[in-house]
C-alpha cells in the first residue's frame, strides 16, 4: 500500500504550521504540542485515504489488481502499444473445477488456493506485467511487449510451476490443481482490448473443454 495520502497531508500540515509560526505570535511549548497533534491527525486521515484508494484498485483477498484498475491500465497500455508499434499479450487463466474444490474442501481452502496461485503467477511474470483478478477463479495477465511464442512459453512455465511448487506441497487427500489458460496478442489477434479479451477467453474455454474430455475418457 502506498503512502501518498499520508505524506501529502503531513506535508500540508507542517507547511501550514510553519507559515503560522512565521506570521503569528506563538509560545514554544503549546505550539509544539499543536504541531504534534495536527501532524498525527493528518497522518491518520491520510492513512484512511491510502487504504480506500488501495482497496478501490485491488482485490482484498489476493492483493492483486481488480477489474476496475484493469480497464484503466489496459487502455493506457493499449494506446502506448499503438503509438510505439509494440505488442501486448493477454493471458486468461481459470482454475479447473474450482467449484468442486470449494464444495468439497470449504471456502477457506478455496481462498488459500486463490492466494497461492496469485503468488505463483507473480513469481513467473515480469515486473512490468500485471495480474488481475477478473472474477471468482478467473485471472487476467497483461503482458507488455510479448509475442505469441513468448506468451505460450509463459503459459507452459506457469503450468509447470503449478505442478512443481503447489501440487507437490499439497496434502495427500487434496486433488492436484490444474489451469486452463488462453492467450491473445495485439495486433495479430485483435485491434481492441475487448476483442483481445474475448479471444483469450474463447481459447481458454477451448482448452478447458479438451481437459474435461481427457479426464472423462
């Protein structure tokens, strides 16, 4: 969580008290107490501003960005990609049979899976990429300047990390977690964010349907 609100209000508070001390007649001890109280109150109000701003753009469970922030960020990155003739990659990540996991082992375990998945994805993507909880057990990753081959390599890397880092640490009575991941690349797959999201979503469901066919056969 950033400290912008706290620092801004604290600076304004100290600036106000400094100006007052210059133009007014003050006594040192009472004025010092006033400065401390005023600064503390400003810091407290600023902390609430920072908290609400953080929650307005982040998912409270996993700490990753939420859909509201995604639309703002996607639009900026899309304009930048057009201006600089760069690529944008999008991954649509969905946990297979997540409802079964929740129903069988409880929502606390489901929440644990969501948090661990986000931690794992964050370790596999770059600092300039962003992870978004799109809704429920569905996540979107926006990949800066990444082509189709690199996006597919990342998808494989995430799936391998699930097997090596998460499933190996699971209790023996818990099922292995698998993901269905679809991708799209600008400008090859679409010229708008909505088109890219739609294609990534369709590819994700295509992979999910193949996974179900294999598991049922």
